[in-house]
C-alpha cells in the first residue's frame, strides 16, 4: 500500500492561492484529495487552474475573509454539496510583512499579525471542529515559520504573531487528542515566492549562504510536509513543529 495518500479526503487550505498555498493545494491534489482553496483574492484562480490542468484537479475556490465564520459556512456548504466533509484544514494565510525596529512599528500592525496568525486558526477550528469530533478524525495544520525558533530581529510583531500561533497549536494538540484530532505546525525557512520578487539579489544570496543544503526550499517542500501531517500514518504525531529549512535551524 502506498503511504501518505489522501484519497477521498477533503482539505481546506486557507491562503490557498498564494505562493505557498498553491504548493500545498497541489500536493494534496496529487495525493488524491478534494481541495478547497480559501483566499481573499481570487485573481490568481485562472492561472492556478491552468497549472493544475494535467492533474485533473478536484479544486474549489472560495473568495472570503478567513477571519469570519461566514467563510467556513461557505466552505462547508461547498464540501457537503459534493458529499464530503472537511477533515483537514491548513492555515497558510499571511499578511504583508515589514522589517523594522520596534520603535517604528505601531499597534495596528501587531493587531494584523494577531488577526491572521491567531484569529484565523481559532475561527476556522471552532467552525470545523463539530464535524471532526463527530467523525473522531481531524487534521489541523498551521504554517508557522523558522523565525520563532531563530528569534529573528527587526521582525518582532511577525515573530510574536507566529509565537502565538505556535502556542495555540501546542495547546490544541493536547486538548483535541482524545477526539482523534491532531494539531501540528510546519515551519518553513525563507521560500521565495511572487511576493518576494522585489527583494534585492544580495538579500537572497545572503540567506542562501546560510542554508546547509545549498538551495532554497520550494512550495512543494511545504506541501509534502503538510500531506505527511494530514496522513493516517501520522495519527500519533501531534503538537509538533516540522522545520522545513534545509538544516538551517534551530541553531
């Protein structure tokens, strides 16, 4: 039997049309899952569907604010219309990020980090949890970052938001374990995607020089880690951080 498959599963990827999100969606589609991509901006949907065409993808796209319960009503309605229920959720949403000294940040920016990295997992989980408990099965996967382990300077608000997300994940793992639900997080290193297109080459080269494997990670690397955590085989793995950064961390 082939391991780490997702045949018949229904996966909600929040932030599913972004760079990492598309890689996660693609990995689950390749593994046999039905995928619902939830995003605030559906402009990239057409290009993504062209990209997925060879996979004969089972993909739905919902354009909605992931901090609101209404987004998950729409996702659940989509799944039930096809005779499915959402058994796995991957939280991959991220706001714009700026590197600044602490005195140059304002609280509104901190609040944005909290809304994306803590409120979205909370709202998504409370919406999807009843069905997971009913079926005694569920997978919740948060995409965090190596920045928490590395205590990244000049990114204090982002690091704090990710720290909150990691703490929430660990607590939920313990709380939901008796119901057959695992909660884990994948912590990527810096993976260049389209939102990084304007970064100076020296920034890219400087980071790459710190990666022992000698290459940047890809969205497909993150997708593979998510498929593992979502698999039946990973049912005894919960509350864990999987660093996907080419041996760069934690030290």
